[in-house]
C-alpha cells in the first residue's frame, strides 16, 4: 500500500487504474491499481511539473 492521498490528488483513469502525483515535489505521476500498488511512473516535463496539473474524463 502506498498510503492514502486526498481525493483531489487522485484521478481514476479506468476501472483498474488510478493516476496521482507523488507528494514531496517529485516531477512524475504514478499509475496505480485500486489497492495502491504502483504499476508505472511517468515523468512530467519541467514546465508541467512546476504547475498544477488537472486530469478530467473525455
């Protein structure tokens, strides 16, 4: 388990995948399963890493 995060920082991208930005100033986002296991880390370009990033459904 990665730990709980505030809902505002987590987006559901499919039934079995969550996307969240790692706390602590890391410049990446993480795809995780609903149980909290990391599946993939995705680096953000510097210009996005220094901004607020929002994810919304199509």
